[in-house]
C-alpha cells in the first residue's frame, strides 16, 4: 500500500490516523510530500490521482482519492465494525456528518484558519479581516449544531469514537491553536471533544508540526 500525504494537511491527517487506528500503518509505504515545493505535481502522482492531490492511497490496482470515502473503504476492508458501523442507520449518520463537515463546518473553519494560520505560516501575505469575519459568522452557525450534537455524548455517534469523529475533527490541532481565532470558548462541547480526540493514540501520532509562524518565535 502506498500513501501520498502531507504533514500539515487535515485531509491527510484523518486518513493516516485511520491507518494507525486500524493497525495498518506498518505495512504502508508513506510518501510525505512538500506541497509548497510542488512535490505532488509529478507523473507518479498523476497516475495515482488525476487531481494530483493528497491524500492518495494506492492499494494494488485500486487508486483511492478523496479522504472520507478512503477512510470508509479502509475500515470496511479491515472489518472495523465498531469504528465504522455498517448498519443502515449508522451509515446514514456517518455519511451525513461527513457530507456536512465538507460542505459546512470544516469549510467555514478552513476559511478562518487559512487567514489566521496558513497565510502567516507560509508567508502568503497579510490575513484579510473581512474574510476572517465572514468565516467566523459561518463557523458560529455550524459550530452550534455540533455543540448541540455533542451534548451528553463523548463522540458524534455516541460513547465510542468512530470514523465520523476523525472526519469532522480533522483540523482539531488548528482549531485549538490560540492563533486560530476560532471561538471554542463559546462551544465547550466541541472544545472538549477536540481535546478528547487529541488524546487518542492514533490522533496524537499524526499531530501536524507546529505552525511555522509559532516555531519561528
Ligand atoms: N477533497 C479532497 C481534498 C484534497 C486536497 O485538496 N488536498 C490538498 C491538501 S489538504 C492538496 O493536495 N493540495 C495541493 C493542490 O491542490 O495542489 C479530499 O478530501 O481528499
């Protein structure tokens, strides 16, 4: 199994964490690509994924791209029923929250983090306050939904961690970073759930390096 990944990417982190969680990581040939240096723009990557994006997994003849379906594939292949339940209702919940995080929650979070963490870390210009404000307004709308969902639950589907948490929680390290401006103090269930995720072995093994801006201090 070949895994093309990047250490800063929440999309990659969620897949690598699943590989650790399922005990598959040792059998993986991992290619850590420097996206800023364009290492993903290669013929090898184009063959593995015509989008030339990470995460990408190659398992024999299967070329897997798009993080969320990749995670479900890995779980089903490993028979990880508790981590990725296959009954009809659970599958609906998993797919619903995955679709929601891509379209709403993590999109809003990403808009803010791009300005507050990514741009300063990679010398990409000054943060745009108007974009931060718009992103935060969006974030608050969806964070309230997640905060309610996590009321009385340790994880999104219930008491046990599932693949759903790895998908929705993928940018946890950035959201928790003080530089992010994400108002987690107003969403205490979300903050506690992020901390819970961070303490899982598979999650802590895949923590991104500290943002360059902080490392330079
Ligand atoms: N929807 C894709 C997103 C993939 C993606 O955008 N990956 C980024 C890193 S997070 C990437 O490869 N960027 C390099 C580029 O677009 O050139 C997924 O879920 O895997």
